[in-house]
C-alpha cells in the first residue's frame, strides 16, 4: 500500500500544496479500492491490521514524508480496513 502511495505522490516532487492535496486524494481513492480487494481475499484480525499499519507508516516515514502527515494517513488507512 505504501508503494502505491509513493508512486502516485512522490516525495521528491516540488508541488504546490494544492497539487499535493489533489494527488494525495487520488492516491487515497486508489488505496480504498485496493483495501476493498484485499479485504475480500484476506481475513484481517487486530494483529494483522496493526502489522499492516506499522509497515505502511514506517515505509512512508523512511521515504521522508512528513511525520504528522504519515500518522494521519496511517490512521485513515486503519479506519478503512476495519
């Protein structure tokens, strides 16, 4: 999931806030689709959700995305998965 986000919203881009928000919303819509597909084929318990969220969060943080933004995005993802 983090890879999908990073492909759609590269960290190195010099976008305006408006452009970044638009790209981010597009990526989030794609993530929602992928989450729905993933949920159909995988049973997710609390542990698996936490493991997925942790991997997602640290992949984005290690790539250099802003910490608060990553935290908010991770929370959004967890809410969609539940």
